[in-house]
C-alpha cells in the first residue's frame, strides 16, 4: 500500500461511526450522520462487536440473518440467548439463562372457558392504595357493526397488573347494534352481551382507575399517581373505548422503536411473543387476558434492559448538549467518533427510564 492509500485508509477509519460502524469519506459527512441517527446507549447492541442497531430485528439480522457478521454469528450460536439476544459467558450459562428467559404460555383454552362461564369477570376495580399497581396492561376484543360487520365495536375488555392478576374484566355492551360476533376469534355470543356493562360505564371505570385521582391535565410521567398503560395497538383500543389518556403514560408495544421491523412498521403481537418470549398466542379463539399478559411481559423485558444512566437521555431535552443547535460544525469536526457518540442522545423514550420514575 502506497503512502497516499495509507493516508486515505487512515482518514476513512477516523470517519467511522463509533455506533453503527458506517464509514464516511469526509468528517463533515460523519457529523451529519450523527445529527440524524440519534445513536445512544439505549439502542440494542451486539454483545460481541458492540455495534449499535436501531431495533432488535436489525440486531437479529446482524447475528443470525441471511448475511450475518460471521464472527458474531459463531459466538452467538454458542453463547447467545435467542430470546433477549444477550451473550453469556459460556454455553452452559446460556442454557440456564435461556431456560429462564423463555416464558410459558397462559392456558388460553382454559382461560377462554373460564371467561365464557363468567368465572373471571371482575367488573369492580378494588385495588387499595397500598397495593395498587403502577403499571397495567389493557386489551380489548371487538365484534362487528355496520351493514357488513366491518366496524369494530368493543365487546370485551381486560386489565391486568405486572403479576398477571386480573384487575378488571368484563363484557361490554356496544352503543350500536352488533351485526357480526366474529365468534371464531372472539368466542363472544349474543348472550354474553345481553346484560353486559354499557360502554360508557366501562370507559368511566377504566379512566378513573388509570388517572388514579389525578386530573387529566395534571398527569405527568414521573412523580405522579397516574398509571402507566401497556398494550399493543392501543390507539385503536382507546378509540373504540372512547377513552383519552396522555401519550406520555402510554407504552405501546406496536410503536416501540426497538421492537419494530427494520422497515419501521409494527410487528404483530403473535410474532413478538413467539420471538422474544418463546411461546405462541392467537390460536383459535383469542382471549384479551392472554394479550394483556404477553404485552406486559414484553414491556417488562424492555423496561429492565440495563443501560447507562444519563442525566438528560433524550435528544429533545432542552439541557441536552446533543440538541442539534449544539452541534457546531467546527467544534464537532475536531472530536473523535467516540466523543461524538458520548454526546449523542436517543430520539425516543427508552422504557428502562420507567425504572427511575
């Protein structure tokens, strides 16, 4: 290699992103990349080469995809957990860890029969303040309205806590006629809705429980009494319940960047449960309790990720040096890639921060 080639190679290496390892011909290109990539310690990271990935789907492709990094793939195949993507110290440690990391499914067949008999109906929310949950999961099941039965109407709703206990479960009487009960997937029959709780009453009970005595305008993500709400596709569920809740208190599995596809589209709950929890859901009649348990387990797994603690972890924080105004070209171009990464911050709220709320 001649002197000029050596210098160009050295310059390209100096212009290599310390997070995703992309290389740039010029330093200003690396700076622009860092401005829009929002790399941070909250991104899923390869336990072998420490590469940052935008999502766990991207990390999975890096480790076991069609074109993986071979060294990382070899180590992962021996010591990597296929559920949480962690690299363990030894194959034996991996076996023990993976057995603990895989969840067992709830007995959906038994659960559905219990619900059909009314054995799990819990139309009263009776938590006392001393054992009241900070986080709850919600799921609804829809029947059809309208002339062709395509309009979703909430006919069953369930709330659970972090220990998979039922907080609230009831059939809901829609405010308009039902034209399709969708029995094959909902298990709901006309007799289940005949004396069911009216939609407005269910909506009021759930909203009061979530707000926990705080006015809607006063709810804040930290230090308040209002509860964090977990679910999958919560926009739709809340819309069908005609219920409003602050976005800062919502943890939607379908919208969480680390759990989305590389195309930035949502993954189904069925796929997420199978891939990251190790069991199957949504076979035959679907139970909202089963969905609540799955979403809460996924949330908990994301919440207890171990990340570096930062005073101002979001790019949008006014105090944050990584606010784009602070990226002065002349100053940043004198930094090393590692220094740039140290001042970069995430553009999404990482759920690990809920542990410090």
